[in-house]
């Protein structure tokens, strides 16, 4: 596969996503519950992943791998995580966090010995860097690797002593990539080693209890007088820190993509439930107060998100489909006013390129506060079916004719009156929709929306912030 520089996946990566999703649905989802209970991912599943080519994207073809670039690895991570974080991290640690060390820095012998089995899923790898006293600060690790003299014909080697913590796959691994200190020289004194499971002096702790990722096996690994031969050194002595840091790039990407997969799955599950669940004779999603409650929560998160995007120079696209805020006093009191105010402030003060897309309805405060030219979008784009107006028809009728409606005692007469006023209001709003085209920069068919946004974002790509200092009215945390 070739790398893509566009905002969307090319055909090959789309096909790859489809085939991984189908694999996940057929092979992974059915075993998630059992794996969570067992506290580990099934060996058979990892072999199936290997056979499907999912564990070797980072390994050269001559060792049985290949066929994928970094984008493919990100797609794989996202799709695996949709089904199970534990199974995903098990596969990703062996395939994309530990194995790449051997693929990139191993000798021909080390590669030939380990890689084919790791690619096929017959073997599992773990990476042991973290220690009880040091995680992010890799240069601070204390596990020692002291040189030992050869005894008679035995080769020279190293004696490893120290404790590794939170090691994913420890209980199922055949191979460990271990980081240890070969000199006291800070980050320049670290070397990585290949240590095989069962090697004398390597001992596993009990599985650690975690809040999630239950289908992954995470343990302490104790190295006590673990003597390894000189040819266990992986890469260049003293360059372990640099090797780890370069491999971390892929780790970070795959872990971030897992987050996307989890979030996508949560959204799918939550909206699916709200749509399918019937309460009081209608889908949960149609209940105004429920929608309002979701909004209260999301407006607060949106305010933080917008501020972070602004802080990190990420352009904002605001997809707008909110018919105003008037959803009930209770919800408003609970925080709609407070949180939406934060969101509006964040949006108005963000200086990154902003785009608003009006999908369906945009009325009242929803329009004026978040979508209108007032907060300075680079472009306001509307779908042809979008309506923009001062108020939704129902809200206008409620507000303007409340007293009259209250005075009509006969329910039939009242409904007829409301119906007639609604028809008038809707006609007005249609007129307003026509007028609204004056405040949108483009009316785009749904099929062309993606291309339109890509083009507009590309136009904003070289945007740089002016020299002025940032003034955030709200805190991002
Ligand atoms: C489920 C699980 C699986 C894991 N699997 C593995 C594995 O397979 N192999 C392995 O080697 N490790 C593994 N880890 C360890 C993981 O890589 C570490 O937890 C991580 O590196 C953070 O280290 P720490 O936990 O010691 O936190 P710390 O480094 O103590 O960080 C604590 C907090 O301080 C923040 N922080 C740290 N430094 C700074 C700084 N300079 N400035 C500002 N804030 C800072 C961090 O962001 C974090 O929020 C795993 C951890 C977990 C929880």
C-alpha cells in the first residue's frame, strides 16, 4: 500500500479497513466476552490474525510480513479497538510495539529466528521498558545490564537485574524486548536485549488487575541474575533510548487510533441505543429532555475541545443541526446556559480557521451564537435542505400564541388553531430560508460536501497565527 497525504483514505486503505472490519466482526467480536473473563486473548485468535496478515505490516516481506504502511497500521488499530481494547492492545503490542524493534534493529540472525513466528502469530512478543519507578522518563530506568565474562567456552554476555512493571503480553509472550542500563550515562547508557520466555532469571508476576483492557495480560516482570549471551543485544549498545524513542512514534499513533476506535464504537452504541430504545411510546432519542441532557454534557466537552484545537492550531469545522436551545427549564437550569455560553465563547475567541456547515435546522440562539458570521467562520456552508430562521416553527407558535392557545378549551379546536399557525410559520421560515442564502457562502449538495470541505481546508492549510498573544476566556481543563 502507498502512503496517502490527503484528508481521506485512498481506495486501498478503504478496502483494507473493510477487510479488517469484516475480520473483526467475524473472528474478534464473538470471543470478546470470553477473553475479557479469561484475562487474555485467545492464542488461536492471534494465529488467525497472523494468517490474515494483520500482525506483520511492520515486518519486511522476506520474513513473511509486509503489505502495509503506517496508515494501514492506524486503520488496523482503530478497527480492532472498536471490538475490544484488550484484544487490540495484545495484538498491537506484539505486532507494532515489540516486533518492530527486532525488525528494525535486529541482526539477520535475530530477525530470522523471531520474525516469521511473530508475523504468523505462532509467537507473541512483549516490550519491557517501564519500571515501578519510571514510565514516561525512559532515560531514568534502573534495570542493570552488567557485562559478565565468558566462562570457558561460553560467550560473553550480560547479567540483567531489575523489575519491569505493566508489561503487556508478559504472561503469553515468547520473546521480550528488554531495556536495561549498560552505563550510568543517562539516556546514552541504555541498551535493549532480546530475552526469551522461560530464560533462567526471568520471572513473571501475577496478572495485574486493571480498570479495562481485561483481555490483555499485564504483569510485572522480574529480572534477577538473568544472564543473557552477548548476541542478545538488540541494536547498538548505548543506543537503546534512541531506538525506543523512534519506535514510540508508531506506539503513540496506534494507541491514539485505539482511542478513536473506542470513541467511534461508543458513539455508535449510544446513538443506536437511543434510537432503538422505545420509552413512553417513542424512541429515546426523540425525547427533548434526553437530547438536552446529552447537549449539556457535550457542550461542556465541546468548549474544552474547541479551546484545545485553538491552542494546537487545529482548524474547526462546526456541523450545525440545532433548532435552538429551548428544550425545557429544567435542562437549562442544569447547565445548558452555562455550558453553551462556554462553548460560544470558545468558538468566538478561537483564531484557527473555522468553518460552519448547516446540515438541517439552524434557528435562534443556535444559529446566531454558533453558526452566524458573528463568530467569524471562514465559510458558512449549507445543505440545500437547511433552514435558517429566528425560531423554529413550534417555538414561534408557542412563544407568540401561548395566551390564545391557552384560552381555547376544546382540544380539537385548539389543535386546528395550532396547526394553522404552524403552517403560517413554516411558510415564513421557508421564506427566511431563501433569505438565509445571503449569509451562507455556498449551498452544497450532500454528496459534494466532503470535497468542498477538503478544498476549503486545503485553502487554509498554510494558515499561521498572527503575532498577537492568545487570550482564552475559558480554561481548557
Ligand atoms: C495497561 C497498561 C499497559 C502497559 N503496557 C506496557 C508495556 O507493554 N511495556 C511497557 O514498557 N510499559 C507499559 N505500560 C506502561 C506505560 O508505558 C506507562 O504507564 C507510561 O509510560 C507512563 O508511565 P507511568 O505510569 O510511570 O507514569 P508517569 O511517567 O509517572 O506519569 C504520570 C503522569 O505525569 C505526566 N508526566 C510525566 N512526565 C511529565 C512531564 N515531563 N511533564 C508533565 N507531565 C508529565 C504523565 O503524562 C502522567 O499523566 C503500560 C501501562 C498500562 C497502564
